[in-house]
C-alpha cells in the first residue's frame, strides 16, 4: 500500500500543528462556535449526542497491520475501547474528549494517518472496491489513481469551502462494488479500444433526502486528465451550487436543475482551459504511485489444497464460513477473506480494541501485513493462502469475527442512528440487532441467500437505505420513532433506488415485517432468483399485500 | 491597528491601507428573491443591485477608491479620468459574474486593484473567483479579499492568487499572518505555484 515520503509526512505533521493551534484558539475563546465548526469538521470532529465524534480517514479503505494496532491503542487510551467502521470505509470514535483530539491526530500522524477532510463541505475520503488489486474481475487497480486523487484533493485551495460535502468513488472492475452511481463524482476505470486506461465519469449521484443516481458526464476520459476534469466539475459546482439552502446544496441538485446536458456543456467549456495544465498526471507519477500497490510476492501455488479440502469436508462450520466469507482471488492458491463485524446482536461495524489487535495480527501473519475496510462495514484480509484459511478462521472465530453471514440478511449496513447521532429521527442499531436475533439461524439465513438490508436513522441516508434490497428508514411521527420500509433498491452496475411499500411501522413490528417480506420471497422465488430479482420481477404489490394483511387482522 | 496584510514577492507584512471601499447604499425596495426559480447560470439566489442603489452610491471626490462592479459599469463615464489616473479599483461580491467585469473592461490590468467581498467566511466561491482572475483572465495587479476574512482561510486565499487581505476588524491581522504559511509543500498546483508536487520535487521513482 502507499507509504508516505517526507512530503506526505510533513503535510500531516503541519496539519497537526495547525489543528492544535485552532483548538487552542477555540478553547481560549478566540474562535466562536460558528467559526470553529468548519475547521473541526474538516478534521473529522463532530459534536454529537454524548460526546464529540472523531472520524479518522482510511483512504480508499486500506490499512496496514501497524496502523490498525495504533487505532486499537487510540480507542483504548482515548475512547471506550472500541471503534466504528463506517460505510465510507473510515473509522469513527464515539467518545473522545475534545481537548484530546490534537493528541489523537499526533498519534495518527506517527503511522501515516490523519482525519483530514473526513467531514465538512470539502472533497471527502475517496472510496473504492474493497477487493481492489485482487479481484478476478478487475480491469484496472484503481488504488494508484485514488491515491493521486487523495493528494490532489487534500487542502485543494480552490475547493476548501464548497457549498456542501463532495464524495468521489472510483472503481476498476466489471462488477461495480464501489457504488459509483451514488457519488458526487463516480469514476469507472476501463481499457479503451486502444488498450489505454480510460475513465467513464458519472456526476450528481447521491443519497440523502433526495436520492438520485448519477448521470454520465463523459464516456471516455484519458486517465491523465482525471484531476483537471474533476477541477472543471468542482469549479462549476463551487461557483453555481446553491449556498442558500443546505438541503439543496449538493451537486446533484445543480445537475438536476441545469440538466445533465447544460451542466456538461459548462464543465467541458471550463475544462478546455484546464486540460493539459500542470495538474495533468504524468506517466512517471502514475508509475511512482502504482508501485506502492504492486502485487505481493505471491508463492506459486496449485489451485487446490488438500488440507483445505479436508477441513471443508470435516467441519460444516468452517465450510459455511468459506461459503460466505471467502472470496476468489486473481492468484492461484490465494483467497480474500471478509471478517464479519456483524455478529448477531451487536452494533454493525463496531470492533473492540482487542478485535482490532487480533485482526492486525492476522493481517501480519497471513496477509502481507495489510487489510481493508469495506463500505459494507466489514474488514478484509485480501491475500490469504488457501492452506492458511483454517487457521485464520479458528482465530477469527475465537474473537467473534467469523460469523458466516457476509452478503446475507444479517450483514446489515447500519448508521449510528439515535443512539449516537443528534440528527436521527429514530434509533437504528437496536433495529439491526432485533432483526439479527429474529434471523439467528444460519441454515435459514443461507437458504434466504444473498440479500442486502440497510438501515438509516433519518433521511440523510448514512446507512444507504435507498440502495438496500430492503431499506429501513427512521421517521419521526408526532415525536415517536417509526420506520419506513423500501424494497427493490440495489447497488452495483444496475443500481436502483428502492420503493416505499406503505405506511411505517413501530420498532417492535420491524423484525416481523422483515420476516413477512422474506416469506413472500421464499414462496415466490424461482430456483435461481435472489431476493432482489424476485422483488424486481414482481414489484412491491405481493410484498405489500402480505405485510399489511396481518395488520388488518390484528387491528 | 492595521488590519491589512499585504503580500509582496511572497513576503507578507502588515500595511496601511490607502484604498477606500465604496459601498452600495442599503436597498429601498423589497429584495427580489431569485432562489427557487431555475435560471441558467445563476441558481444561487442572491438579490441583484437596483438602479436606485447604483445612482445613490456616494463616490468620494478624491483619493483611491474601490467601487462596486455594478457602479463601475453603470457610472463608468464619471470614473473614466480617475481610472486613467490609476485611482479606481473594482470589487465584486462572490455571487457576481467575472464575465460582467471582463465584458466591460477588456484590459483588466488597467485596474490597479480588484477586490472580492466575502460576506461569510464559509463561502468558498472566493477561491474560484481569485483563481479565474489570475489564471483565466491574466490579472497581474493587487487582488484583495475583504469582508469576513479570517485567519484560517488565508492559506487558501494566498494559493488562489490573492495578494492582500483585510482581516475582519475584531481579529488581529498580526496573529493571522502566521497562517499564510500553514503548509510548506502543498500537493496540488494552484495559482501561486502551478506545478503540483510531483512536477517540482523529486519524489523518487
Ligand atoms: C453520527 C454522526 C453523523 C452525522 C451527524 C452524519 C450526518 C450526515 C448528513 C447530514 C448526511 C447527509 C448529507 C447530505 O445529504 O448532504 C450524511 C450522509 C452520509 N453519511 Fe453521515 N452522519 C453521521 C455518521 C455517519 C456514519 C457513522 C456513517 C457511516 C456508517 C455515515 C455515512 C454517510 C454516508 C455514506 C452518507 C451519504 C449519503 C449521500 O451520498 O448523500 N455517516 N451524514
Ligand atoms: S442517517 Fe441520520 S441518524 Fe443515521 S447517522 Fe446519518 S444523520 Fe445520523
């Protein structure tokens, strides 16, 4: 993965000094709350329900074992001994002390980490596929470009105070796993007819209270121009995006208001001036950064491993885990492994310091010292030998990291919700936990098969409920907490936004509602259909009928 | 107390201000809100300047003045002699269009100073305006930020080509100067240093 040189290190060190002084001025009363807010936000510091919340950047989800050990230590020393991995591949601490945050940042800087631009109205952490570099269906490893874009966007002086936050995702696979269509800019890397790296650029996607899938602004962009083209897009947005109403300030609203054709025209006109300017990426720079992401020294291994096959045959529990948590790898004899942060009945995405140490050790011992965070809020060891899988499983299982539920109903994406977040309409974690307990039967879960259930505590959609096959949204009705249910949302190449099935439900009803939705699916599915396929084929009607039928009887 | 910071050849110092900002009088008529209406190019919803405001603007008879863009355009005859004397600069609010200035004043380098007024420090349009004035329109003279100008925006303003900064009156310009150098080797190219770090520093291969 990318290693800092003296330039990178100096920037994070200078940031710590700058932030320390901003905090000093704030505590001394030299900065008002309003003045300090954007400064602290651009450093990931929110003031939340119970305490400040600090969001630490994990650029495109890559972590080293050493960094994870450090995060675990920080969570122990400055927080309550756990952290929350977020849907934007970052780590959040829920209970740090305001005054401690400069020290936390200084600690992070010792392991080449920071919290720069993890919040606030600026270009945020750039996200990508958690299997970047190892996925068999990968055309281009997008991480080098993601790193180049990270550097470009870090303290970009023109885009330091945008109308609203700005999120970029990149992907280089046939099957999009980075949800590029729901980002302010989505970049899909591919090889063009001349076998050159090219980018399909999407713009104006986003969830939140106005969910919109992005539109294609350019089918073909040569990779050298990635930065200047983004500059053109962000400049048009910076100048013309609305600043009078924060709910209408995202780029998606501007793109919708102008129409993609007019927006494209303005961007292309701007780009004419920027094209080939010095921020054009050079071959040398791409090569320099790309070598940080070069393949590891993989052993040449056969495609099969006898000890692995024996273990699968003799241990059903191991076999179940392999089925859900082990993924193909482009190199023979290797696999990628997802360590589930979704054990039933625990807050999705949370990891204790002890678990972080365990995962870091596993990464060091079995996966070249690196790991990734997925936007589904799990941790990934990307390069494990087949013959090591059993050992990894045993250790992970001993620490609650091997629930074989990846891609299943209980692998829930869930925002912090009302337990932590001051914007929430409703709690989300207890709903996730209740659903997990309702479906706490692995055979049944495996029978239901691939499905994504996403929960947000309010329409800001941090939990991506719009693109969940089943989406749950916390709503406020007369001061009490209710939940609205959507089905048919989907991430990926054929992304879609879910449709609301009807009036909302109380918290107690939710596990039963999900149960009913699943019953319809089980009854109606064809042998090869996943939940989403059945939902798309049938529409909401049968689901709605079954879910609300019960209500009428009991009411 | 001085609130003006002036950059000369990359060196910042406190300076005394010999320019007077000419303000528009408050508007008499009720503000016409554009917000909500879809107008190509301008969706941001600020009210526009009225003819009364322009006519009622009091322009001091002597001295160096920075006048609002709308006044500069509408009352250019009155100002022509003083423009020739290098005594007139122009200021724009962040929602105003540079194109209007350029259409009216073909050679903007005849203006010794252009200033941008930022009403709220969080309004980052100022950075794009500065960048465009320098890189697109080739402006070479003093580029000034005034209004809600605070220390923590200075580094970005400097990188966007601004050369003078009127720090908000209740804050110390002397303290603020330090922030012009918050970072020593920025990653990306911008107005003050167009080359990104990979073009100007040997980062190895
Ligand atoms: C607890 C404090 C949090 C607050 C106050 C908060 C606030 C918000 C707000 C206001 C939005 C909507 C912005 C908009 O649409 O313009 C948003 C969106 C989002 N948040 Fe959070 N959030 C919090 C935590 C989280 C966490 C923990 C995650 C990850 C699990 C997260 C992930 C996201 C994502 C992915 C979006 C994207 C929606 C989009 O693309 O429009 N947030 N957040
Ligand atoms: S979706 Fe709403 S409740 Fe959940 S974290 Fe985001 S802002 Fe808070």
